C-alpha cells in the first residue's frame, strides 16, 4: 500500500493558505491558542446583503467600446452624437442626445435601456470630445466650394449611397436604414 502524500490523511486533501491571503473572506472560528491554517471547508460563502468590502464591482460591458477603435464614424451635430459601433454580433448605429440625463437609441436588439452602446457613446464624448467630426462646422465650410464642385460631390454620394436620393426628396428611394442624424 502506498503512503499518502504529506499533509493528507487517507484520501483527504488539505489546502493550506496563508491567513493574509484570506483577509477579505470570513473564516470559521478556530479552537486553541494558535489559529490553524484555513482549509477549503472552513470558508463560508458571503451573504449578499450589499457590496462586499474589498471587491471591485463587475465591469461595465460598455467599457470595451468607450473611446476604442470599435467606435468609429463619430459625428457631432449640435447637441446630437452618432457613431458606428462594431458589436460582438453585428454593426450598430448609435445616437445620443446631449442632455443631463442619458438619452439615446441604438440599432442593437438589447432590451436594456439605455444599452451599453449608448452608454459607451456618451462616455466616449465625455472622455474624448475632440474625436467627433463636427457636422455643422463642416457644412459652414461648404460656402467656400463652387456650385460645380458641390454638384459633383453630391453625384459621388448618390453613386455610393443611393438612399441619399430619398433624403433629397426623390420618390422611390427610401432612406430607411440610412445612417442619417435626425
């Protein structure tokens, strides 16, 4: 018959952990003058009556999108923001209105409102507002263009994005699903 490894008794495994590593966990009271090392069986699961001290809150799922390369085509039009967000399952168009309360919408299927994409877009604005393209400033700069240049640019926009004709009032071209800031 083989001998049991040191620290075990006939099929029992004991785990020795320094008490300093378990300071945030509740331990079973020990008997005697000297405290015995904690074992797995001496640990109790904490009761969920509120936030545990010494533990970090769970990470916000919006965190991975905040000011990341997953949040692109960032636009600002007055008090409205929009961006394309490359999510785990699809690409979403997310919009936020800049008010005191978080107000926005997203094309993602989340039942949680506001969704993580809306929260991420607002947080991106708060962290890095310079990363947003200012639509109104750009439109003001179009005064410097000559009419033929503008007509040519509109033609290229229509060729690349035919629903733009619907935005211009051409019947039969629906702008539904277009990434247009409202």
